[in-house]
C-alpha cells in the first residue's frame, strides 16, 4: 500500500521517528534514507515539506545522489509543481555524477502526463535525445497511459505505433492495460475489445489486472452478462479472482442499486476465503446508504467491530457520511472520535462530510469548530519537519 493511502498519521509517524534518530549520538546521515522519505512525501502530496527535508539533508553535509534528486523531482511533480520539478532536473546537470538518467526523465514525463501537460513531454523527449538517453518501455508506457487517461486516444495509438517501429522497446502487459483502462473508462467497449484482441495477436497475454479492468468497464456500461463472462473465463483459465476483482463487482452492483446481486457476491467472496477489506465495506456502506438502508449500515459496523479488518480514513469517511446523511449526528460524532482510537487521521473529506451534516441540521457552531480544527491540522506535518532541525 502506498504512503498516501495510509494517511497523514502514517507520514507523521515516520517523520517523528526520523527526528528522534537524528538526535542519537550514533546517527549517521544517509542519502538512501532521505531518498525514501522524499518519495514518501511525494506520494503524500507534500512538496513544501519535501523541499524542507532536502535542505535538512544539505545542512548535514550530504551530497545529493541521483536517487535523491529523482525523489525530489517526483515530490514536486506529483503535486503538479512542474516548474520546480524541471528546475530540479536542471540543478542535477550541474552536480558531478548526478546527471539525470532515464528513470529521472520517466518520472518527469509521468508527472507531466498526469497533469495533461503533453506540451512539456515533447520538450523532455527532445532533451533526452540530445543527451543520448534512450526511451525505455517505462517511458513509453507513462506517456501512453497519460494520453489514455486524458481521452487522447489517437495520440495513444500513434505512440504505440512509434513504440513498435522503434524496435528497441516492445509493448507489454502494462501497455495493454493502459489501452484497456483508457477505452474502458471512456465506455468505448468495442474499441476496448478490439485492442484486447490486437495485443493477443502481438503475443501479449492479459493478466489479472486486465480482467479486473474489463469487469469494471463492462459494469460501468451496465453490461452485466459480459462482466459475468469475464469472470467465467478467468475461472476456466485458472485466474483466481482477487480482492480487487470482488471489490470491483461489489462496487459495480452497489452503484447500480443492485443490492441483492451485491450481497450475493459479498457472501461468495467470504465463502471462497477472500477476506473483505476497507474498500469492500466502503462499497457496501455506500450502497446501503444510497438505498436508505441504515439498518444494514449498522450491521456492517457490528461486523467490522468484531473483525480484524484494518480500517482506514476512507472507510471512516464513508461511514461518517452515511450516518450524517441519515441525520444520526450522535453516531457520526462517535465515529469521528473512534478514528483517533484506530489511529486514522481525519482528512478534508472527513471534515467536509461532518460540516455539511451539521449545517444541514442548523448546528452552525459545531460546523465552525470543525472548520477551525481542519485549519490547525494542516500545520502538523510542517511542525514535525521543523523538529528535524532540533538537536
């Protein structure tokens, strides 16, 4: 699980431990440690804190490595600070033995694609060519995936042709999944099926991710028979459905209001020994809440409390929203307090759900208090990093 999904408390814990380590007499600063922390800050969308951590590293007399610089590029890029990401790449060029490599440029390209800055990608490719750095499959796949998510299907197909003509980089299952995901999300089912066949003709076989994407796409299009046919095909070819497979099916039926079918697959996954996780319960709660079945939400809560499932902030957001919409503000407040007991840090979605519920019921003072808490919570991460300077 990536750092971002674990929430701010996960990040604060590691920064706190790092601050304590720096105070020990035996502590030796290492670039590898800083690179890992920078990557974590990037995944948690904390570019300012990443910049501060980089300054702390320099203050310890460490010379940045390619990995450290690349992690900093990622931290800026993943938050959309592309100017700073490009500036960091320029800084790398002036440091001995720290020239940007294909991995650095691939991350930069991936960040540009994420924010649909395809104009900048061309600039990066020209620079790579000038420096004699060859694109690899990761580079091509990053751009293809970006085009697909932006709905730029013609560009995506054109780049695939360029990848094949290049001869040095070959399409792989990641390329296939980008195409399946792109056309599936765009509900262009005919195109999705066409490219599924095309990639097989190229000798590129699907994996479990491919099938999960197809199930989601068919579900989104309301094509439940085809969704079932994919699951049947998986069974025949000995692809074992994963938690992601079942979560996808449960989410599809839940969003469609097909409560009975959703329950059927939930029971099936448990019968087959696939353990439900936080996302499973989120889908169930959302569906029951939408169907005004708060009694079923109560049942889910009792089930979760008696299990060892690891709950996270998205689950609490989901359940808090359900009780808030049902007008059970007491239960909503109890769950908010339970988050801390479970070491789940509330985020902006948590506060937004509760503030909306309080405002809907005329409790403006309670809503204002929560808004003040939300503002003060944003300062915590910066405080932990500043603490790294002590000692």
